[in-house]
C-alpha cells in the first residue's frame, strides 16, 4: 500500500516535470515563431500561463521588428541603421530565450510592457 502511494507520487511528479519542460520548450521556441504556432494549436499550451507570457513577449518583439523593418525600408538613414536595429532584435530575442529557459517571467526591455498590455488572448 505504501509502495503504491510512493509509485503514484513519483509518476505524478514525472508527469508534472514533463508538462513544465513542454511549457519551457514552447516558450523558448516562441522567440523563433515556431512556439507561437505550437501555442495556438495545442490546447494544453493555451492553459499554461508561463507559455502564454512568453508567446506574448515574442509576438510583441516580432510585431515591433516588422514595424521597424517597414519604417527602415522607407528611409535612407533607416537602411544604414538596420544592422544595429537587427542586432537589438537579436539581443532581445536571446534575453527572452534565456528567461524562458530559466523559468523566469521577465518582460523584455522597451517592448515587454506593451506586449503584456495590448496582446490579449
């Protein structure tokens, strides 16, 4: 009886760890767009606050990148600044990936607060 309870607890713990790891993978991949697609296709991920937080941050970053790219394409100075702006995008994406991997729910600088505020799902 005691052994059965212990085995059941171990199985529940393994299942919970698997769930957390899946949420982390989805959160990390969100910054590469794949996780965003996974999030919207998988009902289990939609229930995860951790995955939802990082998907919002990643979508905010992607939307900002698209908007900046459009503005850059319209101006000569923007074209000259594009490498610097793209480097900033990469730094923010790496920060998001590191936060997701560490299990942290930290907003990205400059963009994160807007993503959390305006992206509702």
